[in-house]
C-alpha cells in the first residue's frame, strides 16, 4: 500500500511516509520503513500507474547491471518508489536495502553550505567576510597574497579561483590515509589561482575544505559535531553523519565498476567537501525540511536556493544548469524549478533532486562509481512531474 503524508506533517517532524508496494523482480527489492520511523498518516488513493512505471524502469536498469544502490521518490508526502538493487558488499553477499548507508560524496556540499548560512544567521560570520582571517594561524601560517580578497561566499559558490584538490596528482593515492584539516589545506595553499576571485566559475572541492575549516574556527568544535548540532540532530537524521574514518558498520562498500572494489576512503580526506554518509530516507527528510522551513527560516531557505554564480555555457559540472546556488545546481525541469546536486567519489555516485514548488524529492545513491545516478534521478523526476496535478510555476 502507498501512503500519503500531507505537507503539514513535515512541520511537526513527520516527513516520511510508511511503505511502498513490493517489487516483483528479484533484482530490485522494496522494503517498508521501520516501524520506529513511521509517522502517523492516513492512507490515500495511490498513484499506482506512476509507481509501477518507476519500478519497471529501475527493474530494467538493474537487470542490465546499470543500477546498483537505492532510489527513493516522494511526491507531496506520497512514496512513489523506494527500492534497492545489487550488493552492498559483494564478497560477503550482503544486498543493498533502502535503508543502507552510502557515502553521498559532493551532496555533502548542501549540508556544509547550510551550516555556514546558519552560523551567519547566528552572527558568527559574514558571507562577504574575507576567508583568510578565519584560517590564520590555525590552518595556515600566513595568507597567500592571491587569497587575500577571497570571501566565504566565493569558496561556497566555486568562484574563488582556488584549484580543486581533487585534481592533484596524489589525491586518489592519499584518499585512504588519515589526515588533518591543516594538512589538507597545505596541499593547495601555495598553488596559483585558476582565475581572479569572483570573475569565473570552476568547481573546487578545496573551497569546501576551507568552508569546513571556517566552521571549526568559529564554533571551536569539530565539523561532525557542528553538523549534528545544527542539522542532523534537529532534523532527526539518525543515519546521516560525518566520520573521520569509516561510516557506521553495514555501510555500502564502494566499487569502481561491478565486481571491481574501490580502495577505501578515509573520511578525514573527504572532510566537509565530500565526507558525509546518509540514507535515501534521511536525504528526503533533509530536502522536505527546506519546504517546511524546518532547516532554517524562510529567508535563509530562499537564499540557499538563489543563484549565486552563472554556470559555464555547458552547465556547471557539464550538467543541465544555469547557475550555482549554495550547494545546489539551479535548473528547470519541464518549466518547474529544480534544485539538485550530484555526487561522485571513488566507489560512489549520488544524485539529490528537489523540486520545491512541487514538493517532489528524488534521491539515487549508488556504491558503483560508474552508475548514471543523475540520469536515473532526472528520469524519475520527469515521471513524477508528468503524472502530477498542475502546480504553480515560478
């Protein structure tokens, strides 16, 4: 049975519905949400046609070995699909489940950006503050001349010109080794800028490493503790967090391709740019907390979604998008506002799509790096829109 959950429930914390229909094919399995996580909701007439179209699509992908992981689609509180496919651990023959924990890679940036916005609201920093005073002397002994004009806003919107640490020749070789925030920053602090700050857009994980350092500097607490205090605790995201080592036991192991395990990732290397782990249920709760203004006041939510930097002609990250907001790519899907972010890191791929005016969430998490999570998510979002009743467009 598909259950409906009204938007009002999100205001009181009940943002996830209870269960989805079973999936016939063994390659893709659906599971109900655990009883402990179920809010009170009234059954409504399910959109079985759309739900079946989504399940058929995912069954076909799984049968062709093009979908391994979990997928969740929620439209105005109704779960249209909540499925899992493939193995969380091939060697131990542990299957993926809808509640399996995955590394979400660069979807992390949404969380880091919101923490900074919330700290701004608390008066601890300003978006147009220069970043260097927050870094010296704990993280760097002196500010490079080229860095002096760089602002916190620019490191969050990829307009700082600081080269991407992920592009360094030794990045993947060191990804399994423990490190510190200071050591991470030392790896790129003396590199020449890619462009003058504020004059262009170039994706940079380095900027988000600096954002994590700023968060730690103003709170005097570790990044993971601030994440829990500001976001995961208040929103009851019980399976989302940051660990300097590995995610909790049972998390999905990463694979470059099916059957080819990826080297492990040490969380301290990924840090505030790519280091968060989560489940699809928690990501959906996170998305819907924006629409319910539970993550932050309305003005801050609007700011988080507001374009900050124009994308290159081929889109930010070569994906359909016109601009970059605070941890969100800005796009439209069939005329409807779409905010989303991809994630890609050794062994993992992710996509989180949210259509705020339609209250549609699509989350696809995979532990196989070459999975087209963005393509899958966009197709599912299109199906959800096509069968949705007309909504206001803005």
